[in-house]
C-alpha cells in the first residue's frame, strides 16, 4: 500500500517499547505541568490556605494530625456556633483530613518533618496529577492511549478544574475529582470484563469518595442510570449483572460506615435510584435464567407478566414508603437542581451562595475554551461506535452539561467528561491525518460524486443519519484516508496552533483569575508592581493577640471559619450553614437598630462584632453588598420585624447615601460600616463609597452600644467591642448623652434613691 | 321616578355602618372591592375595626403593565378563597383593588411610582387590632413572586383567620400528560423505529448539551429578556447574558463541532484527491473564521481578555 510519507525502518518491538516509554514520559510531564500550573498562588502570594471552607478543613486536619484519628472522630468543637457547639466528627466528610493525616504520618515516619500546613496547601496540586492519570486510564478505555494522553493533558491544565484545585484550595473537591474519575474508570472496566474484582474496587473507591465529598451522589446516580440505559437498550449481560451487584452491595454497605451519611442510602430519594436498579437487575437476571430453563410458551408468558408485576409492586413500594415518610422525598440542594426556583423560595442560604448561581456562557468558555466545542464532536464519535462505555460518556455529557448550566460550581463535574470527549475528537482527527496509509485513487471516477457531494449539502449541524449513510457507503468501498501531504500538514499545523492557544489561555486564566487566595488581596501599583492588601490577616491576628481567648466574635457566616482558623476565637455562625435560625439571629442583629440588637448581642455573650467594609478601597465583596441576604434570611424567621422593602428607598433603589431609607441608616450594619467614615475625608462632602459609587452624608453615624476596637489598614475589616451595661443602670444611649453634656428632658422627676434604713 | 332611589342612595350609604357597606361592596365584586378614591378613604379610615389588603395596579391596556396583568389573577383567586370564609369572620377583612386610572390622586398620595403593589392595613380598633400597635400600611413583598400560594400565606398573617387558600388542582396538566402518554403509546408503532435509530438520540444529546453549555439555564433561571432594551443582543458583563446569545453561541459551537466532524469522519472518505483537498481547506477556513468570531465575542464579554485571533 502506498504511504504519504516514508517511515523509518524500525522493528515493531522497538516501536512498541519506545511508545510505552514515551507514554510514561508524557504522563510524567503532564503531571508536572498539572502541579506547576497550580503553584501560581504560592508564587504570587505565599503558602497559605485559601478562602473560607479550607480554613475549617485545615483546622480539623491540625486536630487530626496532632491528636490522632480517634480524638478527631470524637471532636466536639465548643467554639463554633456559640453557644451550641458542633459535633465535628459526625457532621463532616472526613476523607480529605484523613488523607492529609495519613500523608503527614507517613512522612514523619520517614523522618521528613513536613509542616501540616504545607501538606494541606499542596494536596490539591498533588491530587491533580493523579486525576490526570485516572483520566488517562478512563479515556484509554474509550479509545486508545493517545486519546488518553490528550485527555490527561486537557484535564491537567483546564481552568475548569484548576479553579477548584490550586495550591491552598484545601477543599473536598481537591481529592474528589480524582476519586470520581477513578471510580468511573473502575466501573467501566468492571462492565467491560464482567469482573467482580473491578466491581469491588469501584465500590472501594466509591466508599473513599463518599467519605470525601457530598457530591458522591453524582456517582450514586450515574452508575445506575448507565446500567438502566444499557438494559433499556437490550444490552443486559451477566457482565453488567456482576459489575453492578458487586459495586452496589459493597459500595452501599461501606458508604453507610461514614457517620455523616449513616442510613441515608436506604432512607432518602437521592439513593433510591441505585436501589431500584439493583432490584430491577435481579428481576431481569431471574427472568433470563428462568427462560433458559423453560420450554412451553405459557410458562414464558406467565414469567413475562409476573416479572412486570414484581416490577410494578416494587415501584409502588417506593411510592408508598415515600408517602408514609419512610423515605425522605427529594429536598434540599439536590432537589434545587431540578426545580431551579426551589432554593430561592425555601432555602435562601443556599441560593445566596455565589457558586450556586446559574452559569452564563462566558464562564463555560473561560473554563474550557476549545474543549467546549470539541466536546459535541467527541460525543458524536462516541455514538458512532456506541460500545457500553461510550453510552456512559454520552449520559455523562447530557447530565453533566445540564448540571453545569444550573450551578457554576458543578462546572467541576462536567470538566472531566468534556476533557475525555474532546480528547476523543481531537485524537481521532490527528489519527486520521497522521496515518501514513494513502488510499488508492479509484479508477472509476463516476461513482464518486454521488457520495462526495452529499455530506456538505445534507449533513446538518447535529449529524443525522446522513453521516451514517456516507460512512457506511465509504466503509463498504474500503477506501479511507488522506491523499496529499499538504492537507495533512495544514491540519496538523492548525491543531498544533489551537493546542498552543489553549495552553496560553489556561495559563492566563489560572494566573489571573483562579490563583487569588481571597484572604490576601492583590492590586497593581501605578508602576505595575504588585501591592498586597493583607487586611484580613491583620485583623484576625489583632483579635488573636489582643482579646481574651474566650471572647465571642460575631460576624456574618462567611467569615466564621476564617475567624476560627486564624483568630482562634468562638464564633456565632460559620460556613457550615446548618442552623438557619442562628444565622437569622445574626442577620437580625445586623439589620436592626442598636437598641434592638444590643439585647441580642448580650444574650449571646458577644464581645466583638466584625464587619467587612470595602467602601474605602473598592472591595466589592463586603458586608453592605451582602446585607440584603442578611435581611432576607432574618425576614424568613421574623417576618414581622424585618422587612426587606424597608431597606430600599421609596423608588426601590438600594442606596447608602443621603437618600437611604431610615431603616437602612439606623441598622447596625450600616452604622458599623460607615462609622467615622466621613471624618476620614475631613467631614466634607467628599466621603465616597468606592464600591457603590455614592457620596456619603457629611455626618457619620453614631454608635451608643458599641465601641470601635480596631480598623485595618485599608478599612476592609472593622471590629467593634460591645459595651457592657452601664454601671449605673441607665441605658447606654442616655448614658452617652449624659457624658456628651446633653441634658435629658424629663417629664417627671425620677424617683430618688431610697435612703437606707 | 326611578331616579329618586339613585339620588337617595348616597344618603342611605352615609347613614349606614361603613363595615356593612364595605361588605356589600365586596359581595358585589365577588370578594374584591373595586375602589374609587372615596371608597379608598372609607376603607382606610383611621378608625376601623376591620383590616384590608389593597392591590394597587394599572390594568388598563394603555398603561402596559405586564406584571400587573400577571399578578391580578393570583390576587382574585386569593380574594375568592377569603370569600368562602363564614360571614362572621369574612367581614373583618376586605380585599380591594384600586386601578391607577380610577385613583391617580391616591397613587400620588401614597408616593407610588410603580405597580403592582399591595398595601395591608391592619384594624385600628376592635378585637383584631394588632397588639404591636403597628397598623400599617404594610407593603407586601413580591420577592416570592406573583404566585397565589405565597401571597395567601403571607396575607394570612394579617387576616383574623388564615385564608383558606389551596392551590387549584391542575386538571389541564394532568389531562395533557395523559393525552401525551396515550398518543405516544398509540404512535409507538411508527415512532418506535425512529427511536431505535441511534442518530436520533445523538441529535437530541448534542442539541441539549450545546444549548446547555451556551447558558440556556441561565436565561431560564434569571428570566432574562431575549434582547436588550436598545435592541442590542450582547449583554455587557461577564456574568450576564441575553436570550439571543444562547442561539448565537450554540450555533457557533455547533458549527465548529461540525467542522471537526467533517474533517474527521467525512473528508477521509472522499475518493477524489482534488475534492478532498478543497474540503480540507474549506473546513479549516471555517474553523479559523468561526473560532475568531467566538474569541471576538468573548472579548466583548470579558474586556480584560488579552488574546485574539484573526478578527
């Protein structure tokens, strides 16, 4: 057969050996790239834990590393949710902490005294290398090793995954995506081979996943849907039976060992799909077995109807149990994925989180760039072959793209599927144009136009059966390939350029958008150099150094974990938003007048109140911008006392300047944010809030019940001390008025102190 | 002499107990009092032992108030639900509607510049007066939407007894779904082979994932308009988009994916080298062009993006 270019004469064994060496080297380099690109955060800032939730994970890991696993397991944290406290061991997914704890202990056994903080910071980059490897294995099952390498490279550097796994982002997702991909790989392998060993391994990693991330429900539902689809397609086989049953039985039993999960796998609707498919498989397997041993037609009919009957009884059982309350109906976060208006109505806390917002298209492009349009092409190629594992990718693509559209944070679950599918598409393209085999020019030219002109004209964007026809027709003729060298070169060159652009894009996005720790902020000086804004740590360390260890700090829940982690002080509420009423209490205190808030503060032993204020330097994530959520959440509990419309101007605007509503101006949050703010500008009309671009009144609000204790360099964090009751029993407002020399107007004389008898 | 009763009526009304009169008006309006400025004053008089919920709206076509039209049915449903309450309790709370065209002066007095709005006046006298001493008007908060359910729930806090509102059973939906299932089953013979063709499923899958990755759910959840107010179809800002962008972006993604598919799956089966070369160059050109357009669009959304292609 003619070739388009000459190949060097090397023996097949040498080619094979070199290929496997190249694969190993390539995987090692991909791992290196994956880890390196996640280190921007450490290089630009320092080795620091990021954001909010990671601070709790870090704190818990420290307990685990210093006091051992059993102490951690029984850890009751009295400083969180003051005065309630939190049973940490039973309300946490321990997989992440356990992983770092094991690494920490192993390193120390090897006499490598690594600080636990550095393990936590570098855990996510380390696991991203493992994710790349797991994706390689997974994609290898879909197509071949070259597609696998591409997929590994894609997932290694794509911003969609980096956004959740930069160094310092010590969160559950850091290890969960590796577990997700590896469990899926093992499942595919189990279905392919019908192997109970791989099924059990899948169950084992499923257990690890359950212990690590609440998103395990994605696996719990993906695998049953895959099995069900295969059955509906008439592809039931004993391989499927063995794989599913071994996964489900072992996986479910082991997942119930995690205290936070407990009996949920048999009590909630999220897990019922898996159980239902398990039951269905038993029925189908029984029917298959019985049919093989039966001869008469009547028996077969009887079997058919009895199987349907059993299925209906089973389905009715689920409905009945749900109705009776034995199975919890769909609620909470998972339900809000289907009923998208649900969260806003019933769980405003969930709706208020920015990563739970729907995704606009620029986010998709930012996170996945060229992968996002290679993805449909790859799915089509999966349809072309449609083996059992391809069905899996197709379902994943469908479900994943829906979920990613509903919630920004679920972009993370879509990313692996997009990488796999795009890699399949891209490597198919390269395969075609690198294949040296050159088809022969047909002798009879007349038959060609009929098939050749068809695709361009009839094949639509989605690839209907026209493609199928053409492909089949061409397959029959057996001529497939590229004739000329220039077309090969242009395609390869184009592909190379697109991949290079992808790398540039990923590097830019990672370094600019996803590497900020958000605890430390960066801005640019006039000359382009970096200016670090370190107000958060400054304030938290002030708390740590200057207040008694027992003083309770109140802040909005976003900052609870950071205060606990960095300032080591008890907090009223934190990012584990389990108690809505407690959060609403804080919201009420912030949204009410000083007089109303003071008893609340005193009842909760609050000594310091911390607010985040960005008006001076233009930090837009501050508490005034979050204020409406505080109002909304407390309105949900006290609708008579807090009403959202009162915080708007009569025109319905949210303002902080002269025209702000009276309720707004008298709220504790407003007063604490703008206290002494106008003085900073000399009391003139210059006081400008740089976030909301509004001019503040010349007179700053006054505080009677609180004292300013600390304000950070750029005024981002402001801490107020709650005054004790007046020693003379006056209310603090009149006491202040008295010290200011203002006489209180009395309508009637107050009773004199009685003389002691 | 038939004009005489009409002439006497206002006198009679004046003599009557205002609560009875309002009850009569409510009866006439099938649960909702259609207000005029006079009756508005009467209903919200400072000395009242009844409570009232008033819808301030602008239903006239010329006012072009879409939300008013959307809210009005819910309001009437809740009012009718209250109308079913036994008479003894019913007359302690009134539902009323004041249209902008009937009472412009009242709107001005209340300082209302937008409609619809719901004001709730508690009783100031009698057993139903709130202990807190806050008689209103409270403004109903539309943050939970225009649906009747939350409206009834929130208004129930101000009525003497809770409003016995229950969502009407959606027979239409049930019937449509039954009809859908039946017609599907009866058409199964013809639809069946179609459903067994994997390319039908492929088309569905690709369409869904294209639309989803183009931000369709964003437009659904946020209820964004199809185009901007001044006819622009690209919304400014990275976290924002209009309905038309979904179409454009999914078309771009679709074209790019198709070009790749063509290069991978169709071009190699060409039997004539010349034609093959033309197609390779054609599709490569399409990829470059459309990709450039995409990058240019992305630059519009994200102004800080430093890269660009040929555009």
